[in-house]
C-alpha cells in the first residue's frame, strides 16, 4: 500500500540559542510485513514497515483512526535508520492515517494518508486440552502444560474462561499467573500460588470482572511463570506470542441465537408512528439471549408488542427491548441476568405477521423514562460479526 506524506523540513532550536535543522519525517510507502491479509493489507496484531526519509528521529507513531481522538492509538518506536521503521499494529488500531512524532523538529509530526487495517484473526480454537508450552525455560526449570477453555468470551457471562495448567517438577513450585490485555500489554488480574503440586491439573476461571469492574472488549491472554526450588523459571509463552492461551472478550452478544435475517429497520413509517427498533426474523421458538448483563425492568403483554421484556444494561445504562416473544419470559422484574443468558423465545404475539424479534435500544435514563430510542442496527451488526 502506498501513501503520501509530503512535508517540509523544520528548524529545531539548539541548546545554545541557535537554530539547527532536523529533517521532518516523510513517508512514501507503508508495507505490511507480518500477519498480512490478502493483497498485502495490514491486520491488527501484524506488523508494517514505514518507508521514507528523515525517520531516524521518530519516537512515536499514532494510528489516528476516524475523526476525533477517541480511537487514537500510539506506539513508541525506535528507528534502525533514516529510511524505514518497522512496528507492530496494536490490536485496537483502526483504519486511518498515521502520525509520526519526532521531537527534534518544531513541527513535531508528519502524517501519512489513510492506511487500511483489517481486524486481527480470532485466536486459535480452544478446547481446554493441556498441551506442552513453547515458552522460554531456564535449564532445570519446571516443564509446563497449559490449556484455555475457549477463544471467545463475554464479560458478565456466568460461564467465564477457564485456564488449566499442570507442572512437571521434582518438588512443589511457585506459580504466578497474569491475565494480560493484549491491546496495551497491561495486567488485568494476577494470581499467585506459592506451592503448586507437580502432576496435578489446576484451574482458574475468570468471568470478565476484575476489582469489581467489567473489563473492556479486547484480546486477553493467560501468562504463567513457574519458579522451581532452584530458582530456575519456565514461562508459558514467548513475550510476542499473541495467540497462546488467548481469547477475545466482548461485553455484548447477538440476541437471536439461531439463523436470522434483518427485517424492517429503525425509522420506517408505520401507521400512526415510526418504527422504533430493528426487526430480526427467525424461526418461531428460536432462543433469545440477554445482549448485556443487566436487570429486568419490565415483563408484560401489550396488544401491539405482544409478550415483551425490557432489560437495563449494567455497563452501558442502555435499555434493551425484546418484543413479540412467544410466551412470557421466566424472568421477572428485578432479576439479574448474565450476558448470553436465555430469556425467552422468538414468537409472533401482538401485532406481528411473522415470527421475529422487534429489538429496541434506549439511551439513559431509560425506556419511556426520559431516554430516547436510537437505531440498534449498527450494534446488532457488530455483535453478529463475532457471536
């Protein structure tokens, strides 16, 4: 992929009050070099090489994404020369321009034109089966086997993600397990076990909550360090391995757990009113899931909506409406639901000509309580893509 980055040289003030000139970075090409998609397109988690001139002073590259700063992601870099920089693409980087920062210039950054970045492929499928690890191991260090129960999890789900491990060593070993956020390398949670017995399978289950807070969407990975009696260590994965014992965490799931199509959308004119939600067509009896962990506000019947349920999301404060359900939900107002919990079935009760879910989303403070409905289709399409 080729990009333009024409900028002019900029003066930099020298420490003695004089002016020196440092070349302003210029990028003429961005090329994918690792974990590339078809036609050489870049992927999150892969690597790209910036080719140009004046790059030796660059200390930071920022993926600008869409307009505004909310999705900007920066990476500290160290150029090996004046003509190229190779850097890893963060897992939360979005398509857009790249900004190069070189503190030695008065104009501190040069900007490329837009670069297409595709989502990272999902982690390899996980079954929880223990396998020997490829991580680094000191001579005489413990031997490790690990496994992860799934490569896809939902924050607030009652199932969680289970990490399993077994140690081979002549005596008990000290173990530290870190759950890393792959997007920024930070630690979401740590477990320390001072004396793990050799040959025993141990399990840790995490439900997407740390320090009482639901954790953000992104890729996470388990990392185990075992220290034997001699001080020799073994680690469960190489530092740069983003696939070993990894999983993607999401805070929402698609509501219809069956084959489906989209019907009438938000704002469509109806007799005497406009459509306030998105229809999702599916076979009668298809299971309906709680899109987000939350509390049931209403469970009622209405001549137009049929049997319906309103769920208030814990994390977002959004109210979700499920209408035309086949029968009343077994859950009552005040009940707390976990993400993905089955709340009922698709039906055609009320004013409906076919089996479908009429799905609404309302902003805070809530459904007919000061909030307003908004188009749920973009969210539904996003959730549908991974769940």
